[in-house]
C-alpha cells in the first residue's frame, strides 16, 4: 500500500470509530483486532504491507506474548479515532480504556505494530528496531519518522520552488521531493502532457502549472472521497482507489476500496501459496531423485565389488558351492546363512570383508556374472534417474516465480558504468572505479579523457577512479570541488582503508599526469600507474552511502559518497566501518530495499560495517 492507498483505506475505516475491541489474534506477522460495532468487524493487519477489514473468520492458535499484551491493555476499549499520520504509511488508532492508548501501525520497510500509552511511551512493539533518529523499544518514547512533504498542503509557490531548485527529472522530483509514489507521478505527467524524463528546473512556467493542476485534480478526488475502487489485470495486477490512465488491462470494479484490497490480497496470497506449494513439491522430488541416484551409484559399486570378490576368491567359492550341493556345509565361520537355494558368505576383498549372496544352483562364474549384470542395470537406472532429475530442474526453472524473476531481470537495462564500481556525484558527474587490477587498467585507458580527473586513495591497493566530465546522458558537466571531494571519499572508502581507519586521504590529478611508463629499471604491475607532478590531496571521512536511485527510468542500487547518495536516492543508508558482517547487513538491506542481495553486496564497501544513519 502506498500513501494514497492508506489515505483511502483510513477514510473507509472511520466506520469502526466508537466500536469496541473484543479480542486480538496473531499468527506470525498477521494480526487481527476483533471490533464490535454493528456486528463483528475483523481489522486485519499484514505487518508492513496491508490493512483492511477482513470478511472471512478463521481459526487462530494460542496468542503469543505480543497479542496477549494488546488484549490486556485494549480489550473492551473504545476506539476514539483512526487516522493517517501526515501523508505517511502510518495509521494511528486511539483507544480509551480508563486511559488513552495509541496503536501505531507502520506500513513501510519492515513494518511494525506498536502499543504506546497516553504519553506515547512504548509499552510493546511487534518488532524492536533502532535507527539513527529513533528507537522502537519498550519504555522508549515513540517518535514518528522524519516528516516528508505532504502534497495535500503544498501551495503553487512551493511547488514552483521545488521544481526550480531540482536537478532531477520530473518524475523523480514528484516522487522524491513532492512525496508522490511512482504510479501517481506518472499519472500526473500524463494528465499534464509533460514528459516525465525532462529536467525539472528547465520546465516552462505553464508546464509546472499544468503539473500542479493535475496533482490537485487527483488530490481533490481524495479530499471528496470520490472513490471508484478497481483491480486492473494487465501485465501486472494492481489495486487502485480509482482507475488511472497509465494502466491498461481488464478492470474489475468494487463497491469499496476495502473490498478491492481484500480481493487483491487474497489473490496474491493464493498465487504465492500455490507457487510455494509447487516449489516445495518440486524440491521434495529433486531431493528424492538425488537420493535415488546416490543409492544406485552405491549399488553399482557394491555389485561390481561383489563380482570382483567372487573372482578373487574363485577356488574358495567353488569349494563352498560344492559342499553346499552335497549338503555338507554348515553355518559357521565365513558361512553366515544357508537358505536353499541361497547362501550368504563373507569374503576378504581389498582389505575389507564383503558379505555376498550366492546361488548354490549356479557356478562361480555365473554368480560373479550375475553381480556384474546387476551393476550394469543399476547404471541404466542412474541414467534414467538423472534424466528425470534434469526434467524436474527444468520444471523449477519454468515455475511462475522463476519466470517472473527472469522476466524482471531480462527487462532491466544495464548502463555502461555498471561494469565497474560507480556513483553519480551531487552535480551529476559519472564517477567510476575499478574492482580489480584488470578493471583498474580499463577505467583509465578506456575512460580517462582530457579535462577529466584521476583519483586514487593514499593507500596501497586502492582502486583507480575516474571522474567523467559528463552525466549519464553524455552531456557536459563541469567537475566541481564538491564532486572531487565525493570522488576522493569514494576512492578511499572502497579501498583497504575501510578495514583500518575512520579517516584518510586521497588525491586527484589531471589525465596528463597519469602514465603507464615506469622509470628506467622499474616494473609496473597490471592495474598500476605512475603519477608525475603535483598531487592534490583531500582528507575525507571513511563512510559510504547505499541508496535506491532512478536513472533514466531504471531503479538502481548506488553505492558512493554519502552526500551524493542522499541527493539522488529515494531510500538510503549510511554505513561506516564496524563489527557486523557484510553479508548479514547486505541481507538486511536487500529486504528493506526489496532487491536481490547481490545488488547490495556489489554496492557495499569491503569489510564489516555498521549502519550509521538511514532513510527508508
């Protein structure tokens, strides 16, 4: 749910005000408040994702501690209000029971449901969380996230100011500075007939006015509660308080936004469960096939070893078989069991004892050949099982979840600079650095041009870094002092200095000072360069920003100087050298940014980290 979804849902949830809370249920990250008003109403919360009144009633197990604590403080309490905080994905529900309690439902990032007392002191949160600007822990005072622009309160003058100051394109200005989510930003651009990729500050006055009018026309529908909820089934299924022209597809209408959200949630949950069930079935099948193959392989070896053991003890086996035929054989010594027409004997072979079943009616050679034949049959079974395993793997690849991920990856556009470490400076310059000796060599030889700058941290083993005098579109951008500082900080933070210091220095030089020709009698390894002349040193803090940025309509994870990441990213964190393992933090951030972990790992500096600050 985005902020507009929350706005529309809160408008409909007003029917619960003055109702009384009877029971509270919980299973994992799903919570239900059973509210009595004109009958039973189940307010359903999927932590961090959804809130709506659920029609179906289901069985719940024993309530965990969180639900029990909510029951203790809220049972039979009267709901005084349900509101959206500012224009954020936060719903607050005030409940009176001797005193006022606040229930705060956060529907962003990892989400949370928090119970606080009348003075906003936290009694219990669903999740304990910590950021640079606030802590969600018992006995701590609840603080709302830093406020962002509320589009409902924005004046035309403020709107003009935002666009005149922005260095981003139109869509990113609407999303990041006006606080409009992507789909609504695209609708505003379409209604105003303004190209979303144009630079915001270069728009004409009439274009900005058109954008403002389009924004107001959408906001007025929300102000007037003029909802006509729909689910649109196109390339992607989506749910909306009213149709948007940017979506094509079959429209399914609903009488309330609550009904539309519930239907949408039920369908995606069912699809997810079906995918998960099919995935689990195929995973079980793969495991069984692998186990069968291993079993067949062991049998191949065992039967071959048995045949070899018989031939290795040919005379002994012949003597045993002849005695067995005459009825003179007893179960003693190497003869373990006699059960006509078979017997089991122990034979020494390759420094171990093999227990072998012999057919008394057959000769020694026939018994040995039988073992070899069984070994061959097992080899055929292995081929069949491996073929079946390959087919099951193909089914896994063709599963809906895999197809969806593959299609997403296929559609994603890659830019030339993504081959290296990269970031976009605050002024818009593309900055690249090598990841290893080969790419260090390449960024300099291929991309360092006249008028640009070479950067290197003042530490052995640091990457070669190039500041381009151009933006992502290839347009000329002057290299400022700020960009040089950001590039030096980038070169330093993505070097071995990360594991050793909290501050350091890097230097910049002009292209003509960088040479691949060593002094006489010296040798330059791959990726290394000789710098001649004055080096311009810059002292920097060792820290990095990781953020989700929009580049020419493509969402990318960018790692670079904190000031640049804060400038361009809609979501960001600042990291410093620390004690937490890189993979652990990458996994955490991948969930928060909703991206593959590999993208975060590529953007993080080397070594362990701590999160210093975040804006999610």
